[in-house]
C-alpha cells in the first residue's frame, strides 16, 4: 500500500497539475482578449488623432 509521503507527493503533483491547467486556461482565454482590446484602443486613438489633424 502507499506510504504517507507518497500520498503527499501525489497530492503535490495534482496541485501543480491543477495550477498549471488553470494558468494555461487563463493565458489562452483571457490574455489574448486583453492584448486585442489594447491594440484596438490604440488603433482608435490613432484614427481619431488623424481625423482631428485632417479637420484642422
């Protein structure tokens, strides 16, 4: 049967695996929208600045 330290090692492995899964989920799901939104805002600011300069 398993010893107590093997059980703790297994729990540590599951904890690290779970943390890695949720970190990967966060990076894939949310960070791309964050970067995309920042780029979209930058594009809109440059477009508004160009429109303001051409109106002058």
